[in-house]
C-alpha cells in the first residue's frame, strides 16, 4: 500500500467514524427527549 492509498484510507475511516459518532449522539439525544419531555413552566406558578 503506497502512501496515497494509506492517506485516503485513513481519511475515509476518520470521516466515517465521525459521522457514525454524530449519528449515535443524535439517537441518544432523541431518546433523552422521549424520556424527559420538555414541560413549559406556567407564569402563574412562579414565586416572587
């Protein structure tokens, strides 16, 4: 394997790994949103 082939291989694996990690993180965030849904706070219930 020459230096150019190795360089392109490492670059493609690096980019693919980055995209895979970002996809996994987005799935994790969606899961957290389903477990802990956003609940807006009522202005009347604020103390002060």
